[in-house]
C-alpha cells in the first residue's frame, strides 16, 4: 500500500513528458497547412517552440496537479503563476519573440459570455493576415503542461473569440480612432 502511495506522490512531482518528434512534425504540418504563404521552416520552428515552451512553462509554474487544482493554488497564493491567461500570455510572448515573417500570434478567450463557465484564454497561431478562425489553438494549460493544439474551428471544447473584442465588451471600451 505504501509503495503505491509513494508512486503516486512521485508521479505527481515528475516533470512533463518529453516531446516526441512526431508530435512536432504533426503540428508543423498543420501550421504549414494554414496557407501557401507559410514558410515551412517557420512552421517547424513555431511547432518546436510551442512544445518547448509548454514544457518549460510547466516546470517554471511547478505544475503537479490538474489545471483547476493548480488554479486554486494560484488563487490561494500557494503558487505564483499557472492560470490559463498566464500560459497564454507567456506562450504568445515567446512565439512573438521569434519574429515570424509568415505567421501571426494572437490571443483568444472562450466562455466570456457564459455565466456558468470560467473564462479560458489561449494563444493562437495563424498565417500572417489570416483569420483567427482559420488558425490553430496552442493551449498548454488544458492538459497541465502538455501542449494541446487543434484548428480553432475544430476545437470542440471552446468557442474562441478574439481577446481584444472580449475585453472591449467586458470593459465597455471604445476603440480609439486617430484623427484625420
């Protein structure tokens, strides 16, 4: 019995699993498929970076629990970071630092208009100039540090909306239009 309990405790403290090269290849192919203008080398670099950042952030946030349990620890002050918006912010920041020429990094929020569900934030990648709905969700929060990715339109769990639009509605912000 004690051996089983020890195994569970040690497994909970284990770092996230190593990324497999076929995972990177699948994401790279999906990013390349965002449009003919996407540079395949950039797609491969973005895929590697997304997986590496998911792993590194899980270590930095000291993820040892499922996402909602970790959220509770952050909200109680027991952990400093690891809410979904932290993952989204840090993922987007890291991807933007790569200064892709043929890809754009965006942010999105789901459930903002549903009082029965908690908001969820993520990073997205699109072909430069492409529509958000044609992009790919890059969500390391959802599986506790293991990168979940999916085309936006195929994500069955969330109905993503552009972050800026959600925040504008929430805070009744009026876009600033420059004077002519």
